[in-house]
C-alpha cells in the first residue's frame, strides 16, 4: 500500500478565515465584514481572526515545521482590487508575493484559490453574482493576480465551493449575502460558471505552465451495502441534483461534461442555460478536479428513523458531522469514474473540542483517529488505481468558521484568539510523521 512518490501532503486555509487586518494597507470590506451581523453568534466576523496578515513569517515557519509539501490558501479580492473593479492595490499583491516567495524558499508548493467567498462589498451592492457583468469583474481580478503570481505558482484553483457561496447563500440564507431567493440560482449559476471559464482562459494565457483546478463540494451519498445495485444507486443520487445548488453534479457536470441534470434545469425553471459559445467557455479544459469532502450524505432507510449514515450513538464531530471515512473513498471513486480527471482532496478535516490543557499542550486524539481513518480510505482508492495527486487537510490553523464564528476548531494548529499564540496540536505532530513516511506508517 503506497501513496504516490510525489503525493502532495498539505493543509488548507482561506483568506477571510485567517487573515484579519480587514482595513490594513488598503483592503476594503467584503460581504462578510458588512453582512455577518445578526447571522453569526456574537456577531463575530473575520476582523481579526488569526491576524495571519501580521504573522506571515511565523505561520510559514510552522508550515515548515510540520513538514508540509503543499499549502492551499486563497487570495482576498478586496485586498487586490478593493472596490471589486478598478484600482489595483499593490500592497495587497505584495502580501501574497511575500507569502509565495517564503513558501518556495521552504520548499512548500503554493496552491492558490482565487475565490473563497470574500466578495468585495461594493460588488454585492451591484447585485454580486446575480449581475451579468460579474464574470468580467472576476476575469479582470484574476488577470491581476495571475500576472503577479505566475512566476511562483503552478497550481491555481478558480472557485471554492460554489455549492456554498451560491447554493446556501442565495438560497437558504445560511451564508453571506444571506439571501433566500431561489430565482437567483439561474443567474448565479450562469455567472459563476462563465466566470470560471474566463478565469481558466486567463490562467492559460498568463501561466502556460500552470495546473488549473476547481474546488467544489457537494452531497456524496454512500451505498447502504457493498452490492453493485447499492453502489449504483448511491452514485445516481450523488449526481442527480437532489440537493438543489448544494449538489455535487450541479457545479461539476457543466464544467466537465457540458450538461446539467434535468433536476437542476427544473429547479432553475429552464431547459437550457447557455448558448453554444457559452458552453465552449464553461467547459474549458482543466487539469485536475479538487473536491472538499467531510462526510457522507445519508439515504432514507425504510422502517428506520435513522438515515443510512447514522445509528443510535454513531460517531460525529463537534459540529455533528458524521464520521464516515467511506465518504472520501466514494468521493474519489464516483468523481473519477465520471469525470476522468486527477483528484486533489482540497479539504477534509474535523471540528473538535480542542483547548489548551494543563500541560500547555493540545491533545486531540479524535482528530488523529479521524485523519487516520480518512487517509486509509483514501489509500484504498489509490490502491484500486484511482489517481489522487494530494490531500490538503482543513485546516492548517483554527479559524473563523463562517456562520458559526470561532466556536469550532478545525486546525492542526491551535490559535489563542486573545493572544494570537499558536500551539501545534498533537495531530500536527502525528501528521508530520505521516508526511515524513509518505503514509507508510498509517
Ligand atoms: C468548507 C469551506 O471551504 C471552508 O471555508 C470551511 O471552513 C470548511 N469547509 C469547514 O466547514
């Protein structure tokens, strides 16, 4: 049992969740700065977060200490083009240039996510992703970022989880901009997918060496038993837009297969979403498929009050997400069988009740066991021949968990938000060994 030799063992973060410094060096507000109030416990925002913006060297040193081979992070659009369109803020670019240079010096592969939910507030005032100009706004922003970072960066990821920043943000009002407007799904789906296509073109033009990916998530149904019928039925459920715009296929089928499931079309109230030329743009070739996977989605079981992924007392994380390692195996299997692209696990991890203990350490055996189980399930897929290029654990450090504020901790590194002191958790030291042995110790 072996992970590929150049397997990219990594960790992931997102700008808004760690950077803080929301008004430093010319950054302007994003939608979370302005709209979180009233939607998040204690009205918490990313105002200070982990103050990563002012702890850059220290944080890269910790990445190095853990022995990470890759680091996935995102760029804050409102730091680069504070109004969303127009003037470029060189100081914002300088911050990321410094980060990628430090990473290169430390032999850590930078993986840049171009959009992880911090839309400039000024663009929201113009309708955000509902505005038909949004693909052009995004293209201009991507041009600036890629132009600056291309000499140092090989891996670019267009979008993180449109399932969330559209699916549960414009319908269901769970995330900023906290709207519940099912009629927005059609324009937002169109605009985000066109923006993705435009970004792919810009990256190819400015960084011909780049590997381009995408990082959606979505419901992964797992089979109720090992029979072929059960596996096929879980696969069908995974790819039939049963969860509106949170569904897995909603955001990947168009990009790779050039189609939508009929349930998605019905939900949007149309029979077609794009013209022929628009389809050509949306399906621009990408090189790998990222996927964020945490848990399986349960199916109804006849005669049982529990869904298929739970039983009385079944294990869950602090956020009540089911501990279901088979979800990562089936995610890889279903996605690669269908889309035939190398897979990067762009997120996987758990929220735990971590705290600094009397001995000054953070012992998190639950996280170690969680990672161990999920990595074994990932290794099973690799052993069966699936092409997985890396795994970036969510998250490098505790951070702002969006609508849940700072209550839940996903990090390998514990952050004391009062003092900004960082402490490596036991899981960080355990992961270090996994990386050093390329997974042989699992
Ligand atoms: C999904 C998101 O990409 C990330 O921002 C979030 O913190 C984690 N998963 C955990 O919910």
